[in-house]
């Protein structure tokens, strides 16, 4: 099983988000180069087709983000916020559509990000749960952690897309063609600039959720085991 280390992901996501935002088509290297043998191996790898890279990135995001939204809906159910839970579940289903637009993606990411912030506040407040809430939170733990792990894994297709975009743009000399290509890459670039930040915030939220659950006497060992070797820094 591929090992996903959450604290590394938090650091990587924060750094990668800043790199992309500062220079979206700059010299973006393979984020795993330090582990896999450096830039030389990367340069020898075949160039990924830009359309394939963007399509794969969108598909990967749709699946992972849908899981995140559904897990967030379970947390809202536990909080007794049925209206918010319904909105999250509806968006989770809609994001899986074949003809998803950039606005659909933007809306779903914004909803998830806003929900992360609101739920993190709940975890930080650390209020005592009712018995019914404890049961609902216990059911939400494993899906939430699994969805966070899947979202963290998006760093790979994001890196593949950004490298493919860089290579494609470097091969074009006509400014009009460059402008046209950038237009076709808008959705992928939006994902590339936005999702690393969501990964960071989901990681922090996960730590808060498990700490909150433990303070309320819930057993989180099964939830941690559900995502294999996902490492969490829990007090």
C-alpha cells in the first residue's frame, strides 16, 4: 500500500500552493524528485499529453472531492445541521457529472473550504457531545480520514498536469497560440492553485477532528487504521 504521510502533505501542500500562485507556468519540478532520484530521471520521462493530464486531474478531483463533501456532510449531521448536510451531499453528487464546468468545480471547492473552516472552529471549541452526536461522529471518522487521504493523493496528478503544461507552453513560440492554450488550461490551473490549499486545511482539520473525538471519549484507532499508514500528530 502506498504510504501517505499527512504531516508531509501539509508541508508540501502549503509550499506547492505558494509556488503555483507565484508562477503558475514557471519551472515546476517533480515534487517527488528528491525521493525518486532528482531532476535527471524526470527529464528522461516521456512527456504527458496536456489534454490527458488535465482530464485525469479533473477526474481525480471529482472523485476525491465528492468523498470529502460526503464526509463533511456526515459531520454536519452529527452537529444537527441537516440543511448544510443536504447541501454538501447534493454538491457531492453533482460534482461527479460528466460535463462539469470550471464554475461547478469552483463552487464545490469553495463550499468544501468554507465547511473545513466552520468545522475546524467546532473542533477547537471542544464542546461536550451528546450521546447521539457521539454515535454520529464515530460513523463519520473513517470516511472523513479516507477522503482526506484521497485528496492528499491529488498532489501527484497536479504535479503531472503542471509539468505537462510547462512543457507544452515552452514548445510554442506564437503568442496567440500561447494565449489560446492558456485558455484551454484554465480549469486545470484553477485546480492546481486551489487544491493544495484545501489539502493543507483538510490535514489540519483532521488533526482537530480526532483530537475533538478523543476528548469526548471516542475510540479513534479504528478510524486511523482505515486509512492504512496515514500518520497523524494527535495529542
